[in-house]
């Protein structure tokens, strides 16, 4: 394990494992080059929910807070990418 998070004297082992899993997931998507449409899900895509279920209430709160932040960041990137591809001027029209 890379990091060791401690809250009120208690080690948050499942939270640390979740963060490592999230880093691995991001790296797999960043490194993905050969795909058409959407990249395939990594084999361990469901591990995040397993870690969440095993986590204590404090760990679950931290995991959910971080996951929501990541989701918002994904939407921000999606918006910028969408506007870059389908925005004003000479860019092609966005089709849903």
C-alpha cells in the first residue's frame, strides 16, 4: 500500500485501497489507445464497490466525497472536450 490514512487514531485501510484502485483505474483509461467508441471497462471495475461495502462509516463518507469530486471533474472535462469538438465556428455540429 502506498499511503496510510489515519483519522482520529484509526487507520482507514479500505479508503487507502479505494484510492489506489481509483489511481489504477485512471491510469488504465489514460493509457488506453486502441479503441473505437468507448474504452472497455478494466477487469477490476467493480472492486471500488467491494471496497466501499467493506469500509467503515468514516471511510465510506471519505470515499463518497472523493468519488463525487471525481465525477464532477469528469463532467468538466467532458464539457470542455465536447465544446472543443462541436463548438461554434467551423467545428462540426454535435449530434446526440
